[in-house]
């Protein structure tokens, strides 16, 4: 009975009934481990003390020959190996789940586990076997349509996977609050480690692009570090406050430039911190000041209506904000993109440019064409996985299982099941390539899978 109880634990863990169960909580498991005939691993075999195990329990002898069947051999030692590996995997998962819970959630789960263990300890062998059989059948049914009951939504996570080296950027002096560096020939970037902006010295004045509030007036200090030229032109990459919420700190007589869609949005917002642009354009606009040139272009709402490409041909630097995140997965829901097909199409449009350096507006470092290609492949994988999940998982099957009384519940389970299957396929492939894959892949899978259904 003890071994059956031990064997039952990984099965329970695998279907999500006990996401935080640990062997330390199970007296019978500890007792089994401490007995002289406890199973320990030697190479690929099991030994009981110093002898090969030939029985499962003294009350239930089972010789190796008893396990022979006409269809082949049932190797109990190999089976126990598999169970050990499965249990080790689930122990790792349950402790990650436990660590992500609040103290109250841990307390509730711990008491539930105590009651469940007490109930199981009171069962006899026949009851254990019936329970295992019943749970195995239910698990098979749930697995057939991709349900992952033990998974934790990323928004509940309080820990994260180690970051890959490729996500690391230059060191920032946080007592200073920012880093300013010249990229090439009078073109600079400014960052606080979370946000990025760009400015260009021209010999006749400074052209600035964006003004993230997180950087704030440190932006002005950064410009003053490298030039005494006045700020004469201000460019909106798009309208979102987290990138342009401090535009009013620039001179009132500066020329403010934005796409017409962005200008229309800014006029509706009527925000004094985001002045109305004085120059707008529809498709393309070339700004030439002194010895410098910037080419502005709009190819559609790849993040929001009015977000533009800003290209410095002399320096081969391209800036497009909130689309490509060098070394990282984008923020959740494709960085809050409003149009899924347009966001995905942006990667190919970016790669049409002849650039060496990419400024994405966020996080730790500058990018390269290779970073764009890597993110493109990441999202191609998600598209493939999401399409597969959309084909394999049936709304009607889930509805028949949970009932159709609350259709939003059916759809929630249906969407979560598709999203989780996609996430489970993508994260292991990309966790060592991009930072934050464990945190936001679920959201990207949801956004893309839903986009495939409606777009």
C-alpha cells in the first residue's frame, strides 16, 4: 500500500490537484524512504539495501518472472525509474508554484493538502487502486484537449527564469540616473535602463525624438553633456505617454513633428505635457537640418495608429518604438499592439531598411538586424503553435465536459487551454534566447491565437 501511495503522488501532481505537494509533507512517503528496502538508484537498476529488489512489499511478493506476459516484459524497475523522474519534475514545478503564491494562498493550499493526505492514508489497497484508475482516465480525457490544470498564469508569477546573456546591456550609473552614448556622427541615444530616446546634433540645433517621463529632465542633462546647441526640432515616435509624456520640457518655439494620425490623437487627448504637433505628414517626411538628415515614414498601425519609422541614413540607425525589443520578448500582448497582423508584418518591413543599429525604445541595449530576425522567428514559432492549438482543441468538447450553462466559462477554459498549449511548446525553445519569455509568452500566445480566430 505504501508503494501504491507513493506512486499515486506524481499522478496527482501531474493533473494539478496538488501543485505545492512536497515529500516533506507526507509521513508515509518518509517512512518508505527510511526503510531498509527503500528503492535507491544504481546505474539503471534499483537496489534494496545491497541486493536487487525482487519484490515491492513483503506483504505482496512479486517475482520478476511473474511480470512476464505474452506481449513482452513488464520491467517494474524501469517503471519506478520513470516515476522517480516524473516525481522529480513535478517537485520542481510545485515548489516554483509554491514560491509564487502569497502566504495566504500557501496556507490554504497546505491545509487542503493535509486533508487530502489524511483521506488517502485512510484508504485500503483496493480504494487506492480504484482512485488511481479513475484519475488516470480523467487525466487522459483532459490531456486530449490540452487542459493544463496545474499551470499558473504569468500575471501571478513572483519569480522569473535567469536572463540570457544576450539580454544584457551597458552598465548605467544609477546615482546619475541615465546613460548617454554616441552611436555615430552626432547621433546619440539616452537610456535609464528601461526606456530609450534619441537625439541628433546638426551644427544648427538638436533634433530630439521622444521624451520618456522615466528619463525626465535627465534627458536635458544628457544633451547638455555633449553639445551646447539649442533644441530646435522635436519628433513624436507615436502618442503613448510613457514615451512622449515629457515633450513639454522642450522649447515652445521648437518645431514639433508627428504623423497625422498621432497628431489627431494628441489633439483629442488635449494633454499639456504633449504639445500639438506643428508639422504633420501622411506617408513620408524628410527632415534636413544643418548637415544631418532624418527620414520619417508610416506603414500602418504596427503598434498604434501613427507610430512611425525614424531612419538616419548617414549613420544607418533605425528607430521604431514598441515593436522590436532587442534581447527580450516584447511586453505582454505584443507590447499592447492594436493590430496583430500589422505588428507581425512590421518585422519584414524593418528588415527592408539598410541599418546597423536599431533603437526600440525599451530595455537594456541597442539592437541589430540579427535581433529583428530573432524576434521574427520567435513570433513565427508562436504563430505555428497557436494555429496548431486552434485546430486541435475543440470548444464543443470542453463545453460537453464543463456544461454550457455559462458560455463565458466555456470560452475562458477553451481560450486558456489553447494559450497554455502554445506557451508550453514555445517557452522551452526560447527561454535561453530572449529575456522574459517565461513571463510574457502566454500573453503573446493568447493575442496571436485570438487574432487567428478573428483576423
